[in-house]
């Protein structure tokens, strides 16, 4: 028997803080076995996400506002598909809302590093 369908009232879900100031998210789907996920990310004006790698790629759709990524600006209605192994550091000058799907968790490239001193 197939797994049951999942239905979420997105409006009823609370925005969760992220580790990055001005970026909040709502979990729509997460598979503990594979790390596959789907989330809504909201960037307040001027907010940025840390540089990170996508070991198995990333797909996102800009729903509102615009997102700067890889030297380009993507407005509402733009779909982006980053291949496995890609890295980026997205930000939003005006603020935005994006729908993101991942086949595996991201790898933070700006995680605390040992102090060379």
C-alpha cells in the first residue's frame, strides 16, 4: 500500500527562525531516512543565507519579491535548479518568499572554523 498523501495548511504553520538573521522558514516535508525536504523560505529585505553546498542539488521557485544568487537576480515566477555539488550564498535586497526542495540536507560552508591563531 502506498504512503498516505500529505496535506498542510501552510497559512496555519508558524514561521521558524533560521540561523541567519532575517531568514525564516516553514517545514512542508522532511524524510529522516533520505534527508529530502521541502520548505518555504522567507527573506526580509537585506537578509542573506550563508554560503552552502547542495550535495544532491536544489530546486526553488521564487513566489514573491526577488532573490540574488550567483550574480543574478531572480524575480517572482522564476524557477532555479542547482545541480548536485553546487555552492551559493543567496540574499535578497527587497525581500522574497521562495519554495525550496532538496534531495539531501545542505552543507554549511561558513560553519565555525578553527581559529588559526
